[in-house]
C-alpha cells in the first residue's frame, strides 16, 4: 500500500491476540497527499491505522516498513514514534508498535 501510494487492506490477526499490547489493528489505509511528512492516526473503535503523507516521506516510510518485514524474525517488534528531527514522521503522529507474526 505504501509503495502503491494508497489503498486499504485488512490485516492478519495473531491467534494469541494482541498481547502484550492492549489493541491490534484490523485494517490499514494509506493516502498520498501533495506534500508533507507521514502522519499516523488510529481509530481504536474501528481498529484502523490511517497513514498519510507526501510522496517523498511515504517512500522513506515504505522502505523502513519493507526492511522491517524482510529482515525481522517472528515476534520482533518495532516502535514507530515521532521524535524531534525525525526523517519522515510528522509531529503528532500516533506512536505505534509493529510486530512480526
């Protein structure tokens, strides 16, 4: 979705649930904007992660997600959180954890 610069998809759920976390997403959507850093929003009730940003920032974020998926063993997790000077995340982006199933 990130490489395609848009769309939505359902996410595979872990049989054991979201533990050690409280929630897990069931859907992710991506939207290309004209410009800007990547913003991650979460709709907890719907279980949806919404990712949007300009082309350059989305491409960088997509490469990071792809590398995590390609090189991480099952159970590995990655904290996706904004910090001052972040290369692609916008201030105010929802901090989340991605975990390999």
